[in-house]
C-alpha cells in the first residue's frame, strides 16, 4: 500500500504539463517543488522595479504544443520584430523575415550577411520546414552538418546561424541535433517571438493556475528515491505507486543513479539599465564578431512593463571561467561601451546558469532516448529526453502523463 498514486517532482514546464494532463483525466497527484514557486528554469525575479528573467529567455509563440496545456491567447504578449540586428565588422546590419515584413526583408537582401544564394536557401529552408509535419523530424546529424548539406556557405553559417541560433540553442558549434533546430526555426518562422507581460514565468504560471493548489508542496527538496519511497531534505519520507521526476537531468541522475546525465550548455546573463535606448526597434542584437557578448536584448523596447527605465539583458553563451563576477561585469561594460560609446551602463544583476539547456549532440540525444522508464515506478520527464526547447519540455510531460494513464 502506497501513500500516493502519483508523485511529481519539479514544477517546471515538463512537470506542470504532466500534471495538467493527469488532472484533466481526474488523476490525483502530489507535486513537490524545491523552490517557493513554479517555473523551474522559466522563472522571473523582481529586483526593485525591474523584472529579470533568469537568463536570456523569449516566448516563441509558434511552438505547436502550447495549446495542449495553456490558452496562449490569454497571455499578454509583446512581440519582437521578426529578425535580428547583427553586428559584423563593427557595423550593425538588420536582417528581417521578408514573409512578415516585406520592405525590411527586401532591404536585408543587400546586407553582407551571406550571399544572395545563401539568402535564397534560407527562404527555401523556411518554406520546407513550414510544410514539414512536426512529427516527422529526425535526429541523425548535427545542425552544422544539416546546414552544410543544405548548401549554406561557411560565411552564412558563421555570420547568421551561429550568432542567432547559436544563442537560442546556447551552442556556438551548432552540434545540437537537427530536429531541435528544425523545431525552433519552424516555430520562429510561423509566429512571433515575444516577451510575456510579467516575465517568462507567466507561461508556467498559466498552467499552474489551472491546477488544484492543495496538491502542490513548495520549498520541499527531495534528496533520494528508492523502491517507490521519496525521501526529503528534512529526513521525512513518503511512498507512491508512480514517481515522475521532472527535474533537470543532473538532479534526476543524482536522485536515482539510473543513468549518466548529459552535458549541459551554460549561460551568463547580465542586466543593465542604460542612459538611453541602444536601438529604437524591438529587435535582438547578435554578435558575429569577437568578444564575450553574444546577444543583447533591449527588453523595454519590446515590453515596457519590464522596467520604467531602459533595461537590457546581455548574454554570453557560456559560463566564464577563472574570473570573479566583478571582473565579468567590468569586462562586459567595456565591451558595451566600445559598441555604444555615448551610452552609460548601470549594472543591475548577474546570473550564471550552468544547466541552462542540455547539450544534445546526435549521440547524446540517442542515449537520452534510451533511458529506462517505469522501473520501480519511476518515470523521467524533461526536455533532455526530446530536445532543447520548451516545446520538447511540454512533449515530455504529455507523453509521461499518457504512459501513466495507460497503466489503469
């Protein structure tokens, strides 16, 4: 006899998605979360008057599985201009999706970001992905090899795909499996990239708000799982017929010793208030040149509710080793001032996120897909099982819930 039928550990998007489907099917669960609120990696802090997402995060509205767990139309979303401002050779070039902004898209043809043939190949790739069924995405090669196989030049890969998608995937080598790239690129091509009104946490909260609150236990850390028994940091324990581990892969591995966790891609994110707008457009700035900075997001150009001042996030696609936080801040400020010499930058906060996204090379992806499910009632749930995207996190939650429902 068990204390519970279903325990879920972790209230990130995967855990909440699993809980939503179980609840829709009248299956009672208890969810334990080590933090004081839901969100996992999709969390937002309030620092003074500023809303700071934990790391550079955007809401890619085109992901197909949102509607399975939330009503996205009820979220208050603020859209970026579809494209990016790319810094190359100390100049900025605007690259815009011509399907959604014909005039700016036509101007992009004349930028030195790749050849005309490269730009035609982007249009071809975009159309082919939009026509390709989402369930027909295979994973046998890296994104880099996939782009080379599609005929893109090294110049185009280095000056467009690495700065932009390398920042989205936190993978400057583009070693991520091509299915993840296809999922992200297709979603970005089909709808807007946005910032929610109250930060990225609005999305996981939109799932949580549909669930019974008395089935959540916050600030409750799980330290061990063995033979249907869950042990907590305070030494107490409980038991369950089924246990869903919806944490990051490293935590899941440590709790069960069932598999070796994948490597993760880390990121460093710094927030600054600027004395004036860096640019006027609601666009992401990416760096195709040298330096620490990979992307800059002028947050209040997109969503004024993030701050009453000019708030930006500056993002480095790695954890910077062997220097202090103060040294990181000083180095980033010097780099920013070399880009924008007439602007003053006041530092707000720095985040180091070592486990931002799983590093899904083709071999690691295949290994994660073979993690055993259901042994001693334990089920693993998270983006590391499917791909490094929010859509894949939802997919994992949905499929785990369906497996548990099928047991009855």
